């Protein structure tokens, strides 16, 4: 045997061993534990019943692996398609104080981490009622409760992290309008009381005529008639004064109301400020009057 053939024979056993090892490694892949595959399939069924679709899908990924038994892998692969159709998805967004989209926002679902940023992508979520907590640096977190329905896809959920400040509209009620109502109220009361005194004056005048008829007036009747006439005169004067007060009050109220500004404005620095106004009626047997006064600062 030539030296060359002896050298080739010396290398042949190691070469055959290497080929056999490579063949066995390629032909026989490592299989997943069958018990793990079956257990994952069973857990998916229970999680599906509990509405925990995201966890159920994770179990289907395990049992659908090609290293699981063929029948289990095929069944889990089929159920993945069914579950993906039922699994809801949401698209989260938030706006800042200027109304712009906020990106550096973290979101928790029922207290557990859910999203580390808002990028516009659809995120899978379990059906049911959830509390989403949106948090951005420097702002208090905002909770939003939502009801997610099975099979609902790409539902948009937005929160305003800080709404722009809005100034309240100026009040249309003014001090002058308050004075207008007060003046008109005094006027209405004056007219009402004046009417009552007018009725009394008329009644006393009628009684005086009955007590002392022109043809048969007695001394006693004349005395009684004079008393009734005096009472009628006094009531008439009071009625007249109250009508004047009432008329002036109502007129002043109308003028104050019509000339009132549409919104309250601070008085000029050089103008005196009125703190209180007084409307004081006074009466005498000869008539009446009304005094309008005020306290100025």
C-alpha cells in the first residue's frame, strides 16, 4: 500500500464521524416538550373565556410552533386567526395646552403599563371596561374610563392634557341696572300705596256729603262732615304725593336701565365712586316730596 493511500485511510474515520453528526443535527431538530404545547392550548381556552385575549394569543403562539405535535400546531394556528379577529385595538392620542399632539406620554391600563409613547399605532386591548391613565411630565395624570367591545378595531381615544385657559365673558349685569330695579320698585310701591290713599280720600269725601246734606244739615252733621272732609283732604294729599313719588321712581328706573352700559366697567380714577344711593319720600298734610341722595367716595 502506497504511503498516499495509507494517509487517506488515516483521515477517513474522523471525516465519516463529522458527516454523521452534521446529518443527525440537521434531520432531527429539537422538539418542544409536548406537555408544554398541550398545556398552552388548554390555557388559551380558559383565558379566552375570561376575556383575556392578549394573554390567550401569547399561549397560542407557544402551541402553534412547528416543533409542537402537528395536530396541536395546526389547531393553534387556526385559533390564532379567530382570536386576532376578535381582539380589539385602540389608537391613543393626547393634546397639549396649545391643542397640538403630545408624543412623550405614557399610558397605563388599569394600573399596569400599556404604552411608553404615543406613535399613532394600533394597540391590542382586551374587551371590557378599562381605566386608561395618561401621564406627561410636569402635568397631573388624567384618567379616562372606556368600554371596549370585542372585535372593535382602531378605536380612537384622545384626551386633552391641559385645555387652553378661557377667560369668562364679562358680566352683563351692572350696578346701574341694580339701581334701576330698586328705583322702579320704589315707584311701583308708591303708585300702589297712592292708589289706596286715593280710595280712602274718595270714601271720606262721600261720607262727608252724606253727614251734611245741603238742605237738611244739622249742627252735629256739620261737625262730622268737617272731620270727614279734613280726613279726605289729608288722604288726598298723601295719595298725590305717593303718585308723584311712584311716577318719578318708575321713570328714573326706566332711564337708568336704558342708559346702563352692556358690561360692568371700573369707574375712572378721577370720578367719585357711588357706594350707596338713598330714595327718601316725605309727606305732609299739604303734599309730599322725594329726596334722592348718595354716599360718595
